[in-house]
C-alpha cells in the first residue's frame, strides 16, 4: 500500500513540475520578447548608434544594485543579448574586469576560487561526519541530532541567500571570482538531504509518506536555488546526495527507502537540467543512476527487491520522457546520444540484469514488460523517441532469450560463447510462457514498426527494431525448443514469415521508394525476408543440403536487386557468399559427411558443385546490373569452390574415399600429376580470361596457380622422381603415372608460354618454357629406362647398362633432330635453341661418359652416330637457317 501511495505521489509531483516548467518557459519567452523590443534596430548607422540617447525613455535610470536576472527567467540565452544604442565602444568594463583579477596568477586563483570550493566541500562533509560521530558516540539523542542537522541546513541556506542578495557579493562574483552563495547553498542542501534521510531510515521518526514529502520538498528547493544561483549547485547537490547513503550507513537497509530517495534526488537533477538546458547535468544524473542499482545487485540483493528497483528505474525513465516530450514532437534527426536514448539503454540494461537475478519471477517480468511498453508508447507518440525503440530492441531480445536458464547452468557450465547460453534447453514448465512472451514481443515490435512505416515514419529506428526483434527472437526460440534439430513445423513457420516480410517489402517499395528512410526500410525488410528464408532452409535441412539451400539465395538476392534499388542487398549477397565459403572450406564437420567411395559421382559433386554454380550464377546476374564489385567477389567464391571440388575429388579417388584426409605416405606420382594438371589448366584459363577482361581477382589467382605449378614441377622432378623413389611401374609403356606427372604438365606449360608472353610476363614465360622442357625431357628419358627394366627404375636398385646408356645418346639425338625440324616448320627460335641444348648435352655425354663407360662396338657406334648427326645438323643450319645469297658474295 505504501509503494502504491509513493507511486501516486511521484505522478502528482511530475505533473506539478510540468506545470511549473510551462510557466517558466512562458516567462522566459516574455522576457526575450521585451528585450527584442527594447533593442535598437540592426540597421542603425554608427552615427545613430553614437548619438546621445533621447531623454524620453526612463528605463535607463536603474538602481545601483545588480539587475535581478538570477531567477527562473535567467535562462542562458542562445545568442548574446543586444547592447544598448548609447553604449560606447571604449567601455571601461573590460579593463575593470581585468583589474579585478580575471585570469590572475596562482595566488589569486588559490585565494579567491579554490578556497571557496574546498571550503564548501569541507562544510558538507563536516556536517555529515558530525552526524555520524554523534551517532557512534551517543552524545545526543536522536531528536537533538535531527534538530541540529535541520538547524545547520537552515543556517547554511540562509547564509547563502543573504549573501546572494548583497550587491557587493554579487559584484565580486561578476568579476570572475568563484561565487560564495551557491557554495553555501549547496552545502545546506546536502545537509538537508542527509538529515531527512537519517530521520526516516535510522530513527524511524518519519513515516514513508512524510519522508516522501520532505525529500520532494528538498528536491524542489534545490531546483529553485540552482535557478537563482549557478549551474554547478545542482551538480554538487547531486553528488553529495548520492554519497549520503554510503556515509550514513544503516544496519538494516531498506531498498524502498533508498531507491525512493534516489528517485527524488536524480529526478530533481533531471528536472533542473531540462528546465535550465544543462545537458551535462542530465548525463551526470544518468551516470549516478547506475551506481546504487549495481551495488545493490552485487552485495545487498534479496528476492523481491526487483519490484522497488524496477519502479525506481521506470520512474527515472518516465522523467526523461516527460521533460523531453515537447522537444521530441517533430524531428527527423535520430539522436542516439540524447538523454532519453541514453536512459533507454541504462534502464534496459539494469532491468535485464534484475530480471535474471530474480529468476524471471512475475514481478520482474511485469517491470520488463512495462519498460518495453513505455518505450514503444513514447516512440509511437513522438518521433524524437524512435532511437529509444531501436536501443531497447537488443535488451528485449537478450532478456527473453535467456529465459528460464537455471542458475546452476551458469555456475557449472561456463562458456565464453554467447550462443551457448541462447541454445540452453527450456524448462518444461516455462515453455508455454516463454513462447507466448516471445511471440507477443515480436508482434509488438514488428506490428508497431510496420504501422509506422505505412504511416510514413521519418525515423529509420522503427524499421530496424521491427525487423531485428522478430528475426532474432524466432531464431532463439527455435534453438531453445528444438535444440537446433530439424523441424518441419518450425521451417514452415519461418517460410510463412519470409513470405509476410516479402509482401511488406513489396508494399513499401511501391509507397516509399523515393525517400532515403523508405529505401532503408525496404532494405531491412528485404534482409529480414532473406533471413527467414535462410532459416527455413537451416531448420529443414542439414549438412550439405543446408549449404546448397543457402547458395540458392545468392541468385535469388541478385534477382530481387534487379527489381529493387536497395544497395544493402549486395552486402547481404556478399555475406551469404562468405557463409557458404566458410561452411565448405573451414567447416570442421566436413569429414562427417557420408561421401562414400564412388569416384567423381558422389556427395562432393553436388555439395561443392551446386553452391559453386549458384554463386557463379549470382555473380553473372549482378554483373548484368553493372554491380561489378559484388560480382567479382561472388565470382571468386565460385572459383574457389570449383577448385576445392576438383582437389577433393582427386584426393577422394586416390585415398579410398577419404577426401578430407591428409595424403601422407599414400601421396603418389599420379595424384601429384593430377594436381599439377589442374593448376596449369586453371592458370591457362585465367590467363585467357585476362586477355579479354581485366578483373583484379584473375591476376592474383593466376599468380597463385603459377606459383603452385612451379612448386609442383620441382617436387615432381627432384623429390618424387622415380630415379630416387621406390615407385613401381607395372602398366603399359608410356601410359603410366609419369604421363600424368611429366608429359601432360609439360604440354600444358608449353601452352601457357604464349599466353604469358601476351601478358608481358616474359620472365614467367621463360620459367614456364624451361619447366616444360625439363618435364618433357624427363618423361622421354624415364620411359626409355622403362624399356630396359620392370617395376622400379630407381638408380640405387637397377644400375644403367651399356646398351641403355647408348640408347639415351641415340634417343636424344633423334629428339634433337625432331625439335630442329619442328622449329623449321613453326619458325620458332625457342625450339631451335632447345634442340641445340639437347645436342650439346649429347656431345657432353658421349665425350665424358660414353668414352669411358662404353666399350667395343657400342663406343664406336656412339661416336660414329654423333659425328654423322652433328655434320647433318651443321649442313641443315648452313642450307636452311643461316643461308647466304650467292649475289652477296
């Protein structure tokens, strides 16, 4: 009953403050209008301004005392007040101010300013410590203590008011010194706060109603006195009042007393800040509102305290909305740092904490619901409060998402992942209430946001909240009820919501496509449509089918972008492309997919092939609309997925169905050759595309593939060579693993050389030509060795015989002749240079190896054959390559 009475009194006090503020604003407007009427015309000439004033007006004869502009009408003007027409330019006021000491030295600052500040604080703390000492020592009774506290407060307030009315003290304050009257007045207010609170909480001398009225009266006096004194008076009073409960402790703290007291103190500071337009004071009051709720939650919390604290927080939130009500009526600016917006964030955060601390009891849920309804109602009536709606959305989602998680789950199963807590199973007794609360909250935010968009809302916050809350609440509800398992009913519901949001998107596109706010809302609703559609697939499918379904959204988004001019759809498409890439490249659960052992036509084919195709289709559709940047990104995703598919299929084929396992010791020459063929083919395709279309990703992909190819050549020729490894060949001659590892890569590398030359990559062209020649020569020579040996052809197992050695010389000469003939036909100098290098190699072999390694007829045949071949080649060069015209001789 007492709490209800206190709540009614808060409403009455708020109405009184509102009436008072309206009167103050009217008086302020009247004074400004009178000043404008008394001011001279702006168009007056300097001569008119310097002319002596007419003796007719009598307002110039004013008393010697300072003008009384320190009351409520002394609000800080937005522009400097106009100077009278008879004011002289060489007025001695600045000189007098400088002479009086403004901006003086250290001595003056200490003597005229800091002594006043420190003295005022010392008086305030002295009064508080005096009360504490009297209590601890038992010097005087409770009544005397309260009487002395009241007497001290009244004395300080009286002294401050008397000094304020003295013209000499006022002139000292106007000269740049720290004014003494506000310091004394602030000290008196602090003592008054402490005295009334002690009389109620410590001694029980006041009833809750009496304490309520007295504290409200002190708050009112503080506001009035800060209006006639200085701005920092309210800040000092706020600071001292917040510190008072800590300095005067009670053995049995009562939350209703403490937070009622804080409601009045902080509410008075908020009212003062709004009436005098001191925004810094408003933020100071908001910061102080965080202190005691957090202290109470950490050290003093008891079940049932959430009622009092929720009323306290909602009252402060209501104060902020009340004072900003008129200014927030018509505005297009979304101010997320305004006092109502900051209060919405603080209130939502604290109520969410107390909701969890109270274990989602009914009273805590009522406070949580009141916060949501208050925010939505204020945002509905005033456009300026729309940012508070967007700020409240994540707190609403988090508060409901953590519903009915047992405290033991937090204490025993701690995790750093936030998704861990949002996927905790629901208690069976809380299932119905949780789903009902989530559905109502989603309906409130979604329905209010939709109606605001139809009404032509100018704030983007409504669209953000209306799409974020239903989507996230639906996702969390599914996760907590189904534990991320497949569910046809939830998938069907997600599909219905996707269709609903698609209809809203189309409706907004027809009504608001020309405004910036409308485009933003259309983009958000389109994103929510795609989000619910993605949830439909995620709930209905698992593993590879989920990825396929998500990839199907990419061309769908491109089609929507074709009809809706919503740039954010491009970012959504890029996001889905990234999700697909992560799921298929960096997913640790990929080895758990059931692939089987069938080569090529297995799960990998559609798991990677379909997403690559759908992503490539989306890139093509975006490129048709001129959105090359998005198209390039999606095309890279498609190419990476295509490469991954080919590599996994190769690994799958050569490792008995283990596509994701590291090859290890099973990695053979044939598998390596397949990888090398893929790299060279892809590099050749990239270079061909670069010759027609210059796209940035073609360049870096070409460089990566060429680097892999060079590394593949080196590994195949020098590390995995059959001459040093234990590879056994049992198949037909020429059609074996060396054909895949050497011959096919050599041919592909030869095809890459002209493309590199056209791209002005001469060094890469020479390197690729050299790699092609070495790989082809290795294949040719190793196949000759297979003619003489079965199984392994390693040198450490099977030495080279004389006939085999002679065969190499003969075969190399034949190859050199063929290359020379091919060079003559194709007119390519590179082939001629290659044939000469090969012939030089044969000459070196014959003279260095065959002379000592061969004997008998084989050595003679080797030299005879070499000599005949060299003479024939020389004749060919003389007659066909470097032929001279007889006329020149």
